[in-house]
C-alpha cells in the first residue's frame, strides 16, 4: 500500500533554528476565574480547615471523594457531607524526573493516588508522597496527610503538603 | 437490527513525521486525496464527511474541526467532527459507520488528523488541562504522571517486571520497520535499548512511550450495494462499540480498562463474536505506551487478566504467531498523531484483510480483525471489528 | 428535587483563579511557505483550479471544491490591483479600548482572484469609501519584509 502514503514533508529542529522555514509565533494566555461549584467549594473550604470532606449517596451508599453534588451512577443529588480521616493507603505511585515541558527536575517528585480512609473502597485522590525514600514505597502502604499550619492554608489541595508513611 | 451493511472501500494516509511543513489542513488533504485515489472516487461522489481530530490546543486554532473541514473534503457537505482524545481514531469510523448504516448516506469519507508540533515548548503543555483545575493542577502535575501511575498499578497487580512490558515496544518498533509511513520503525532495536533508556517518571522510560507526531489518515466507507460496485474486496465493519468511564480517574481501578471491555462487548455483540480469542485473527489495540497494549488486550477479552504479558513472551502476538497484535508497528513504531493514530490501525486492518499489507502481511488468510483506541480523560474505549 | 434543595449547610461557593498559558510556533504549510516568500519579493501569488475555474489568493495547496492538488502548473502571479468589496472603520482595539486614531480595514478582491483578501486600507475616508473603490497594494521597503502578510503595508486608492 505504499502508493497510498503521501510523501509528507518532515522538518527538523534545525530547519527552524536556521530559519529555513517561515514561522509565526503566538502566545495564548487565557485567564480564568472558575466557579468552584458547591461540592468543590465545600471541599476546598474543608481543606482550609484541615479536613478531607466527601459526599455520601444514600441510594448506592457510596462515600465519594472528590465530593460531587450528584451521584453519577444513580444520577440523583448526593445527600450528606462526610468528614473523612487523614489517613489512607497508596493505590499507585510514580517517581517523576521531569517537568511538564520535559525539563529534568533537580529533585524527583513522587506523585501517588491515595485512597482515603472513610471513603468507599478505592476512592482516591491525586497527591504527592513525602518523607519517604522511593525504594521504600509500595502499593498498599499506609500513609497520613501532612498539613500546612492553619495560618498558611488557603483552601487548596496544597494545604496538604504530602502524604507520608504511618509508623 | 435493521442497519445496512457498511464496508471500507479505500484508505490513504500521510507519512507520520515529528514536525510537518504541512499545515493541519494540508495534512487532512493529503490523507483524504490518497484515500479517494485508492478507490478511484472523486470528491463530488462523497456525500458526507466525518472528521476526527483531538485538542484544538495543539494547532492553536479556533474551532479546529471547522478549520480542517476544507482539507477533509467537506466543503458544502454535511460534516461532523467527533473528539474523544486518543480514542478518536476508532471513534470516527464508528460515526462514519452510522452515517451509512442508517441509510442517510451511501458514501462517507472519514478523516482523522493531528498536528501536535506547533505547541511550544512541548506538546505535553497542551495536556495540562487534563488535570482538574481545582483539585489537581496546584500540585504541578504532568501528563506522564497518569500513565506512570496506571502502569505501576498494572505491574504490581500481576507481579510484572519492566522486561515483561518492554518486549511490546521491541515487537512494535520492529514491526514498524516494514511500514512505509513509520516514524520510529527499527529492525534492530533490542530489549536492552528500551531498558537502558532515560527514566522519565518511573516506571515509564523514554522508549516505553510513543513519539509526538504529525499525521493524517482517511478511509472511504460505502453501503453494501455501492461498495460492491467500487471494489471486489470490500472489508465490512461488522461491529462498533464505544464506552466512557467516570472522569474521576483516581476513583477507578487503574489496573483494568473496564471501558474497553464494555466497548468491546458492544462491538462483539454486533459482530456475532462470542469467543474473541478464537474468532479474531488480528488485533490492533491502542499502544501509546507499551504497557497499554497489554492492558488493552485484556480489556478486549483476548487474554485473561494479567496473562497478556506471558502470551507476548511466548511469541503469540508476533506477526507469525497465533494472534498477531499490532502488525502495523502500532503507535510505538509508526507514530502517535493523537486522533489519527487509531485510524491508522483501522486502515491497517483494511490492508491486512485484503492481503495488501506487503512486508507486514499476516500469513494465513486472516478474515477478522479488531481495532481499539483509548484516551479522553483516560476513560474512553472505542472498538471496531472488521471482517471479510 | 433539585440539588440546591438538598443542601443542609450553605457552603461558601468560591472562585478558583488560574490560567492556561499556551505558545505556538506555526509553519506556513507547503503553499503558505511559497506564498509568503512571494510577498517578501513584492509579489502576490495565487493558485488556480482549472476544473472549478477558481483562483485562490492566498495560494493554496488544494482546491476545496474538488480536492484537486494544485501543483506547479496551478501557481500564477496576481497583480497588485483590485477593488474594495467591503470596508469598516475600527475604533477599538482587541481588548475593547479606544484607539488613538481609527483604523480602516477592508476586503479586497484582487483582479484575477476569486475570493477576497482582508487587509489594511490607507487613504480611505468617510468621504471616498465605497464598494468598488479601485485600490492597489503598497508594500513595505524590501529590507523590511520578512515573509509575512504585513509585507504588504496596506491597500490604497489607485
């Protein structure tokens, strides 16, 4: 089927750096003020107070984190706020050496999905691990949230600095 | 179910390159014109056009679907653009299928295009919005995290080593050496090359990942009566399926793609497939990362959970094996222009089932194949079953 | 029952600020590259589809009406003269702030082209502006040209 492949013209980075092709540059900066909505508004407020909050659906009896005002499985409003614990376990983790633009990090970071105690099984959030050597991390490891001092908390997911191993 | 039979009667594509001189529209034109040429049709015979193309943010243009429409041959025609991230390449032919199966149109052109290279400094930047603006972006994440976290969960669930997974990258990059449009085909690549490559976000290493790519692919779909006039070798779309899991990705079981299984069941039911492993001769699952081929093979119900790696090690998925997987070379070898990659797989099945895949031809007169793609917020499964 | 009815505790629904910074580096494309280099030389090129009898300015790689490839034979030099098919006097900038001096912009059909080109108008006023006004392209001096649509400074009454 070679005859069905068009000989598209590939360029190299040198074609750009040596100005062999014409280019236009455009920088889009789109600024937003997003309404958090009721569920996330409550979640962020809870974080400021040093709490992890979830929403409970009476019909399917799930306790949902991140919280949401409607249950996507039952397709009806959720019923109650539930305060969860500060502890959980590592569902999965990684050790990242690069930034979003592929520039190498000086200090690697450890993103993880952490299941939170008190939520329905497997319900987790994205966060970072800290105070632990990468080699010591294992799926299933029990962890607890390390919070910023109250005065520094802003109502953001980063009000939790990271999760560290318990014991 | 009262739907007409639909066949693929022609296919064309661009070379897959790291950065094309061509604009996105020109890429769409190149693929669309090659597809029409391949079955000797002219544009005025095309009744409708379906376009698949992923984030507008890549090209940095407004209403990218509309912007690409003229290159896709849609001027003055009914036109529809679908977008489910990486799943688009197999979603678009499903949309094309119902345009024709419904009786609305006899000939539909399906075009998938992606030009990722304009985003500076790196196309990953266009993906940052994949993370929740309230609960995730403040952590400074990057796209690789999601794959690394999923890959680790899969490895841990089944006690897999990097070697068990990296063998997929070796197979596909070698297969791609026989694909005339490929970007990263390499006949001599070894397991050691993969395992020695730079660790990006453990367990993901550089050669576990498909490249940023520009490219386009197009197919011509026709109703049965028309298809038989156009070609003596129509390839039927026997089943289509698509399914979406929750966008709350951290709530999901990351070791198993339920959304792929659901989409596969929908497509298999339509195609009358009850034993996929026996009734399908070729599989083209989506392989943007090597572990995803394994993940998806299990979601496609072609291997039991956790068993795809050992089947790969045993050679089952080589071109000469019992169930060839990604004979094209996949995304790992041919390239990954996000929306176009999945359609490259469907085109591969088209060529394979007609015996026109040249050096990539799977032996033994294959009669049925399945193509699958994935993407969106990592939660869409799209599946197409093709047969002769 | 709506969602709000089930709220027990009024919650301070807040606002989260952020931005999506994206930068792009666009290639002009196969046809665009040649068209813009033409502008650098002080020339305006088009491509003509013989089948549809349609001439595209700026030049394009393919005809959108019949999807023919517009190759070497399809390229032609378009003259610098044309007529105004529409015009407007602009008083605000993209952010909505008033301009110091109003700016005139028009759609110009160049002689030989089938469509129109959007560009600046100079020497056009409330008094002489009209559809059909004959205009001519005024290029920047050669050393100021870079292969950009702005290599044409404006169109002025011929």
